[in-house]
C-alpha cells in the first residue's frame, strides 16, 4: 500500500514538470489513457512547432513508468469503459477529510489476509488511477484555448495601462507648468474668499444661537396675550433649529431649557384649560385648541378637560355647602358632603341650594359652549376629508358621553343634598321655592343632555310626601287655631276663590277648564298627566317667560350665559306671595303667563261675572281652608305624582271643617237627632274621627264660652246667626271647590279620578249637616214640654166632629210667628237659608205632633178628625209664614193619623213595613197599637210581639247615632 502511494506522488511530480515545460517544446498528450493508441498531437496558435515534440516526450515518460503494469491492466481496461471506471470510484476519495489508505486497508484486511483480493484491489486502483489521470489531462487540454484568450486580454490591458501612464505623465507636466506660472495674489484671493465664507457661516450660527436665547422673552409675551398657538409654534421652531447645532455645549443646555419651557407651557395650558370650566372664553378656548393641535395633544386635552369638569363638580359643592355651614364646621375639614348638608340650618337651605344650582349652571353652561364650539369648528377637517376618520369624531363622542356623566354627577349631589337636608321642616313658601328650583334644574337637565332626571324626581317625590304629610297636619292645626278664635261673623267682599292670592296663578287654567267639555278635551290632549307621569314638573317663575311666551319658548342655554343663570332673582318670599307659579305656556299642566293687574281684573270680571255678582257668605276659618286648598293646588301642579294624596288631603280639610261645625253647633239639641244623619254623612264624620283627629294634638278644642253664651242665649235664637254663618260658609266653600273639579280631574291620573267624582256627587253634604245644626235651634224655640202637656189634656175620645181646632195649635202658631219675626231681624245681619231653617222647624214640629198623638190612650173617630184639623191648621199657617211646602213632613203625620182607619190586615201589614224603616219610634208604635187595639187583646198581643221584633232589629242601628252625634236630654224621646 505504501508502494502504491509513493508511485502516486511521483506521478504527480512528473506531471507538474511536464506542464511547466510544454511551453518550450512540442509534446504529445494522450487524449484517452496513456497507451500509444490514444496519443494525439496537441497544437496551439502560439506554438505550432513544439506540439509534436511535447506529446512524444510525455508519451515516452508514461510508457516507461507503466510498462510493468500494462500487461495486468489491459484485460481489466478492455472489459470496462472510462465512464464506468470513474463512476466506480468510491465517494471517500473525493472528501478532503477522509483517509483513503486506512479505508482500503480496512476493506482488504477486514476478513483476513487474502493475496488474491489484495492483487485484485491493487489492479483496480491502478486502473482507476489511469482513467482519472487521463480524464484530468483531457480537461486541461480542453481549457487551453480559454487560457490563451485570457492571456491575450491581459496583454491588451497592459497596453491600455501604458497609455494611461502616458496621459498621467502629460497631465503632471501641465500641472507643473501651471503651478510655476500662477501668482501669489491669486492664491491670497482664494484664501480670503474661503475665510469669508467660513466667517459668514459662523455669524449665522451665532445669530441662530442668539435668537434661541431670546425665545423665552417672546414666549412670555405670547402667553401673556393668550396666543398659545403662536407660543407653541415658536417653541417647536426653536427646538427644530436647536437640533442643527447640537455640537455646541451652549445649544445643548439651551435645548434642555426649551424642553423645560415646553413642559411649563403645557402646565400653563392645563391651568387655562381648567379655568374654562367655570369661566368659558370662546377666543381663549380657540387659541387653546390650536395650541394643543400644534402640540399634537388635542385628544389628551379633551380627556383632561372632562377630568376638570368632573373634579369641579365634586370640589365646588363642598366649598359652597361649607360656606353655609356653622362656624365650627370650618374646624372640621374631614366632614363629608352629606354631613355638611345635615348640619345646615333651615333658614340656610334655600340660599345654599340656589348657590349650588348657580355653580352647577356655570359648569353646565361652560360645557354646553364647549360642545357648541366643537360643533361649529373642526380641528382636523382636512384629515377627515382624506381618510374619513378624524380626531374630531372622537371628540364629539367624548363630549356626548361627558354630558350624561357630568349631569349624573350633579344629579347625585343634588339628590344627596335634598335627602340630607331637613326639607320637611321648611315652611310652605320655602318648600315651594325648593320645588321651583328643582323643577328648573330638571328642565336644565332635559336641555343639557335630554335626560328626564328620574332620580331627582323620585327623591323630590319622597321629600314632598314627607313634607306634605307634616304640612297637612300643620294646616289642620292652623284651622283649629282659627276655629278657636273664630267669631262666626261673615266677611265682606268675597265672591270667588280667584280673589285669593293662592289661586292667582290658576285663573287662566280655571277659565280653560270651566266647562266639562273643555276639561275632557284638555285631559285627552294631555295623556302624560292621565298616565300619572311623575316627571311632569312645570315652570314656576315669571322670569321663565320674562313677560313673553315667545321668548320663553327658547331654552335656558340660549337665554342665559355663564354670567347669569335661571336661578337668579325671582325666588324671594315677595315673589312667592305675588306670582310664584306664573310662567310660560305649558300644555301638560296648563300654566300661562299672567297679565298685569288691570288685565287680570278685566278678565276675571268677564269670565266670572255671574259669580262675582253674588256675594258669598264665608268666615275666617272657611276662607283659611280655601287658602290651604289653594296652596295644596300649587303643590299638586308642581308634583303630579303625589296629586292623589294632595287631593285627598283637600277633601279632608273640607270634611274637617264640616266636622268642627257639627261638633260646635250640632250637639246641643233638645231632641234626639239620630234619624237626621244619612249614611254618607255619618261615613264622612267617622272618617274625620279616624283619619284626621288621630294626627292632631290640639283636639278637642274648648268651645265652652261660645256654648254657654251665644248658643244658650234665646235672644239670639240660640246663636242662629253663628250657626248660619258656619253652615253657609261651608256650603260656599264646597261650592267654590266645585269650580276646581275639572281642573283637578285634569291633574289626577285617570284611575284616581273616581274618588273625587264620588266625593263631589254628594252635593247635599252641608245640607244634611245643617239639619242637626238648625234642629238645635228649632228644638229650643218650640216649648216642647208645654205643647206635649197641652196635647195630653185634649179629649180625643169625643163622639162628635168639632170645627174648632185645639188650643195647643194656637200656641204652636204663635211660636212659629215669633220665630219668623226673629228670623227677620237676623236676616238684617246675614242671609237666612229659609229652606233649611224652616224645614228643620217643620221636622221638629211634625215629630212633636206625632209624639203627642202617640201618647193618646183613647181616641174616637171625632178625636181623629180633631187631630187632622189641628194638623191642617198648623201646616197651613206654617206654609203661609215660611212660604214653602212640606209634603214629606205632611205625609209623615198624615200616615200616622190615618193608621187609625186601617183595617186589621192593613194595620198589621203597615206594622210589618216598619221593619224596613225608622220613621216612627218603637214607643210611638206601641202606644198606637194599644190605642187602636184596646178592645182586641189577641191582636194587640200579636202586633206587640211583631213590633218587638222590629224594635230589636232597629235598636242596634240607632244606638250609635245617639251615642255619637246626639245629645241626651229629658226630651230625647220626643223624636
């Protein structure tokens, strides 16, 4: 193996020597192998004579070296072609990292020493070496022409280099000539020009640095003039200029100072932006936005602006409330907003609320102007035109969301104030002020962001219910105070409730709702009221309209600015007394701006001429009840959501007055009055005892002085004048309340209107109440005991029919005549309700006659005729004096007298019918049965047993009336 390697190295050395020498001689190179058969003569264009000699020399060398191996390799070479031999060479021979010697040794000696294998491997390697050598030589010959072409190109390049060298030498000679011929002055001119250019550059640099140093003063001037955009532009320009001179240390320090100035300017911009929250300036804001746009911070500025607004809402409320708190509250800075509100005194609640609303208005008005500014001006209009997406769109969305956010924060603060403050301790006028302020604030919210402020309405509804509950009790106690000091004398010059200042604001609305048809149309056109929409608050101040409904139709944000507000003026007590609820037209609640006093009087005289021509009889207490109802009506208009409760309290005031009149003037009758109370009257009186009297502390009042003096004085007909004033004032009060019916139906929800309708359907309420009141007088005018005694002396069992009435009838007539004369004297002081007074007299006398007739033990046909004669004489005289007819009372006595003429069956049926009525008492019917059936004991016993059943069924129902509404006396069995 080592021998083979030595031969290969020797072959390589000889081959390289041959290549070095072939340029000088002609030689023959084998084209395919090293045998003489493949020797070819290689010729070139440069050396044609030496080719044959070189080839022959190479062939000789090859033949000498391989003579000993040709015999062995001939057979193998003849069997395979050169290409197959080349392909049979293994890959390890082509790798630079391989060791072919070790590889061959391992392959041959791997199975032990095999001489034949060694020889065959050696023969194969030799064959491969020959073929590979021949192939390499052939490749070299093929590249000979390319090598010659390259040598030719090199020769041409050498020629060009020689030409270039000649040109350079010639140029150098010319340069040497020019250098020797130029003068010194020309060189000095060039040097001077260069120096001037350098100096100009240095001067420009110095001027730029100087300008940068003077920028601070110019910036301060621009900021003082609020020209923020120019300041930002100048600052950005200086920063850009300084970037070109950063190689100088002074410029580097100046650049840092400019950055600090930029930060300081941004801080100043934020400060001015914060000032916009409470004091908006359109010009200043426009400059701010332009500056932020140049600084590329418009969106950040908008976010910061919203933060400033929200922070202002939370910070200003504490400052405002703290300003109205007690002095010691200043020493407690950690008090919460709710605690500060709780510490406010009642007299400071309204001023504090107005201050809060003014502060909130400044914030809202400023924000509203910001929104309007961005609606009118676009910061990035060109960008929006190009790509359709602009920061302006983000700003618009941010502002729209911010409206609701800011309003909700304000709403929460106001609701906390209303809940924490002691609103229920306010007076009526003060609470009306609070309602008006809240109403106006609610309208501001609707205009600002379109929200209905349901939380505010719910809070105010709760506070209103608490206040009204307390206020209603105060009104009832106030009426008790009036009752305790009432002189029961009529007042002059009162003809209509619109004369009262409490009803001044509803004159137009009452005129509009005067007829049922108009009221129904108004109700149909105002469906939100019908649906009990609690959000329907109304405008409550004259400045809403400013005297003109056309001007009032514009919104608050167009009529007011941040320098004025809807909460300025018109909220004092004098304003409330005059015209608290006048305002612009509001169809939902029928509010109209009021005219001047002359126009009001003119319209009032035209619309209510019929009412004004009739003087109404009222007293101080009734007038005060109407004034309370007027104040209730104002609250009802302001808060529709509690209007059912308010109207119910109005009815309680009316019923309480009637109850008080009954307690004062209807409890001193000398006869039983239980059959004078209708079920509805009794129900009303019991409702007052249950619902009203249990809530007041001043009842019962002390009326002993009035009872012992006027009501017991026969010279004044037992206080008939006072009784008439009390009853007729109540009737006038109910009559005037009926004027409000259609308007109250308009204010009430549809489901609650039936209560008011049912109440007003009982139009005879005061007429029914007048019966026991006037009976207390008429029962005293007639000498009941004397008349009964005279009737007992009359002989009723006469056998003949007489034409002369009894003497007691004349006594009755004289009493009636005397009573009529007294009425004429009283009529000079007050109008006499003749129908009710004479009806009471007829009631007392007819029941007196029935009582006297029932006491008769024996009665003949002549006696019954005498009864009819006496009764006819009395009734004719009574009807003549009173100028009235009394069919009901006449029938009451006639039926009792005619019962003597009934057959036994008819009489028994008539007694049976008494089960259903209470016209006659059990005592009267018992006496009647004993008188008629005096000779028929069995019939008498049967009828008495039947009557006992009637009495047992009637007695439980009549007892409560006697116990509650009638006064006992020794004559209580008369009626």
